[in-house]
C-alpha cells in the first residue's frame, strides 16, 4: 500500500497541474490525456526513455504541453526554411532545444548556446521540419499561454 499512496500523491499533484494548464489554455480548445514514452536527458546529457505516463495537454495542430514532475515542456515543430529569418526575440527568456522530427535524438541546438549555432546546424540537416521543446516552470500558466500564443502567431505546428 505504501507505493500506492506515494503514486497517488505524485499523480494528484500532476493532475492538478494538468487541470490548471488546460484551464489556462481554454481559448485554444485543449484536450488532455496521459502518455508514456517521453525522452529526457539524464545527468550525463544522454537521452533516456521514461516508461511512466505523464499528463499532456494538447492544442491540436499546434503543440503538446507535457506536465513533467519538475517542469512543463512544450513540444512543437517549425519548417526548417523559416528558421534563418525567424525573430527568436518572441521567445526570449524561455529555454528551448531543437532536434529532428524523424531523428529525434539529433541534438541540433539548445538555447544556452549562441543562436547562430541553430541556423548553422539545421542548414545541412536532411529533414525539412525541426522539432522544438520549450521548458517552463511547473506552475507558470501565464507563461504557458504567452508561449502558446507566440507559437500560433509564428507558424509553429504539431
């Protein structure tokens, strides 16, 4: 029973955050569910799969907001041809990473590096669409709405 109580405590908190994120995104007609199979970077910087399910709030055609234990990640995509001219100042103060859609382990960029690396790394990358993952604080519903609005205005899709 001890494990059940612990899991209920963890998932009660996650489900409350799912409900808050879904309510914050109400103008985008979100749906939500629980999904497993997400990849995270471990302490060595290597990708590992997580087998446990987490809540995901979906804004159909635009992005998924993944409610993780420590934060919220927003997954979306952008056509590679838009990256060189895209004004990334709309996304300032938000940590993000870029990787392939098909080759999702191809680490193309993280925003702790110079932005010029993103343009250079995707230039010869063989895929036409690039995946983005934005990381937000776990209880930042206002930041989530601001980010999703910016994604919608700037041609991101999912």
